[in-house]
């Protein structure tokens, strides 16, 4: 790894990853449709309707965010298509797919049309940052509930279809990958930063996977005991998370109304996984959050054990449940390992520099890329990067000056 003083340039590898992300989103959509069709074929229209309802709700929330962002973006960065067509695409739930295809078009132009201007590079970075955030939203609003539903149906019927197994696999991969992609996207705003190594990326991916799996299992087991209980449990925990996010005073969207939508979506993410939304050291907040989720998940699993002892058909559930707690603790252990030994800031410290420590606080010497061209900076993701990573007073002042310039330009 080596530090860079300028934003990374978009190259063929990044274009290939963007194409793979678009293909994965299309594959995930296809898998959801396949699973729903299988439910209908087996005479279970209720499950098909629930699965499609989760998909529709997640898509509607993501499309709303996409449309609100497009309306607030500088005109020069909007796709060169009529506003009416953009609105129609979002109403048809095709806005995110259109964004991905538009980004691939711009990326191809940057990579193969020999367009080396800094403006085009920053344009591509702007598009990539939005796609990363939208992918995270849609993944957690759709994949994690779908994953829980799939697992519940498999446990209830004690039978797994090929479509269900593939659906679970793709959902788990999409959830963990979206978190890694989001983290890497935020890091691109840091100046003199070090990239995640391959080993660091793998550990980051795994600890998110190991923390999410036990949570999904606990909710599915609780639903197995009391199907309608999840309809009570989820709103209560979601409301607690929504209030927690609101008390931290987020300022992500352009106006108060859309900001409530953002907080609501973050609360859904927090139901399944940690997500930082406030400045400052996150160690104490992270401990509180993981303690709450661990206790809540344990109570859900114990409720199932107390109310419905595994039958002979479900003999495998006891070892699976017994492995859930070690899996969660392993995830926490991998997270500590990442921040203590594998985080890029360790390499910086060895060479006399600094970087952020998301979970443990960190140095006060980070700086962000300057706002030399404020119209080409993704203010939304820049704000999240400032929240995620502690910065020096000089960098903070530069950020505030750049944000003011961006608002004036808009």
C-alpha cells in the first residue's frame, strides 16, 4: 500500500467491478422473482405476495432517494435525458438500474475513450459514490428481510428448494459486499490515505457476514415460534433505532422531510447491522449497539427454545443455534482484529502518518480532498466521510468552506 495525494483514477479494474455490481443487482432481482414464482407454483401465493411486497417497499425507498438526489445535483452532473423520462424511470422502479448503466457509460468513456480530464474523473467518482449508497440502502431494505423470510420458510417447511438456497447465498453476499463497497467509497474522500489491502478487505467482509448471520437466524427462529410476533418486534426495535438516529442529529438530505426518510432507512439497517451516523469516537456507541443486539437476539433465540423445543425433524437446529453465539463473537473478534492490526491506519502510523480508526476513535490529523471544484464533489458522501473519519481542525475548516461554496454554486 502507498499513500496518494490525489483521488484515485477510474480505470479498467474499477469499470469491471462496476459492471459486476450492476450484474449482481440484476441477478439478485432475478432471484427474487424466481423465488416468488416458485411460491406461486407450489400453491403458496401468500409468501409470494410478502416477498414481492418487501421488494417493492425497498425499491420504492431507494428510488425516492435517487430522485431526490438527482433533483438537488448540479445540472452539469445530471444525465442528458429529459426530466420527464427520469421521473418515469423512477416511477417504474428503474431509476437505480438507469444510474448503474449511465455510470458504466461514463466509465467506458473515461477508460477507453482516452478521456483524461480531471473533470470526467470526478464526474465518475460522483456517480460511483451515489450508486454505492443506493446499493447499501436497497440491499438492507430488501435483502435482509428477504433473507429472514427465506430462512423462516425453510425452517417451517423443513425443506430447501434450489431457488431458496441460491436466494440465501446471493442475499448474504450482496449484504456483506455492499458494506465493504460503502466503506471503500467513503475512504476515497481521504487525502494521503492508504487503501484497504486484500487481506483487510476479506476480514472486513467476513466480520460483517458473521455478525449479520446470527441476527437473521434469531429473527427467523422467533418467527417460527410466533409468526406475527415479528410484526411487533420489528416496529419496536426500528422505532428505538429511529429515535437513536434522530437524537444524533443527522443532516444528510437537503430538507427536513427527506431527512426523515433517510433516518427511517438507517433504522432498518441498524436492525440488522451497525451503521455510524454521528461524528466523534464510535467506540462507546458501538459497544452500546452490539450489546443491545446481542441481548435482543439472545432473547429471541431463548424464546424459541423455551416455547418450541426442536422436534426430530428439526434436530439440526440445536447445533445451529448453539453455533450462533460463537459466530457473533467471532465476528466481533474479527472486527477488533481488523481495527487493531489490519486497518490501513496501522500502516500509516508505521510510516509516521495518520488515518482514522472507526471503532476506537483516532488521530486528529486527517484531511479530505479540497473543494477545488465544488460542483464535482458528492456532498452527501463527503458529509458521511467526515462523520465516519475524524479530521484535523484545518481539514474541518476546509470542508466547511467547501460545503458553503457548493451550496452557493447550487
